[in-house]
C-alpha cells in the first residue's frame, strides 16, 4: 500500500462532486505528513499525472484539484465526469477504400477559371533579396 492510497480510497467513498479539504485533513487521511514543499507550491497540486505520486492517486480516484489556496492551506477535489469508453482509435480505411474523411471538404472551395494556384501572390516578392 502506497503512502497516498488512503486518499484515493477516501475520495472514492465520497458522495458529493466537490470535496473541500484542508492540508491538515489530507494529512489525517493519509496518516502522515505531506512533503515539506507541497503546501508552498500551487504547481504541486496541479492535475498533471506525471507531477507526483499523489496526483496520480486523486486522478485515478476520478477527481481533479481546483481552488488551490496555499496560503489558507486548502484545496477542493472535484469529481470528473465519466468519459465514454474509448474506441479502438480513429476510423481507418480498409485496403482498397478511401479514409472515411476523404471528400469531406468537397464543394467548399471554388477556384475561378484562369487562376494558377502555383503562381506567387506577389510576383515581386523575390526582388526584396536582390
């Protein structure tokens, strides 16, 4: 069992979508002290999963932090809405078929007759460097 596992269990057991806590309450739940620098730096409380071990615990429990107040030593854990199950990835074309998005922009662009899209918009643009 990791040091912060109890925080994850505590958050999962909550019924409300917002769980305001003081840093002291978090320490009581985890049964130990927060790292010495954590209360001083709002970035420590960010929701970046690679930030620290405790961040992964509250994210895995389905919560994000918000309203971090390091001076008052408070934070609010907000329940994240369930995400729909991910599909196996973006749609892919089968062999011999076009990708599903092929032709999606057809008819949205009109090039008037006689316009050469390969011609520079300003024929004198190269003279700047002469």
